[in-house]
């Protein structure tokens, strides 16, 4: 998954503004206690980060 695809899915799931807030502020246990932004900055693959988002939030099957 490309980073642009990741952000497209985040925006479709949470909305334009809230996606950024979730990425910046929400700590995910599946990411080792990091936020989405931290995990991506640490070099975690967007696909792995997206899987953590899916595991944490109620993401519809069409976006999984």
C-alpha cells in the first residue's frame, strides 16, 4: 500500500479533518503504543499501520 492510498483511506474513514487528528493524537496498542504519525515516521509500512487502524476502529469492509 502506498502512503497516498493510506491517507485516502484514513480520510474516507474519518473525514478530512478528523483523519489528521486521529493520526496525530490517538495512541494505538497495535503500534506499540505509538500514534499513526509516529509509526509512519519510524518507518512502519503504511499497510501495517492501516491494519492497526482497522483492528482498532470499526472500519467498513469496503475500506479494509
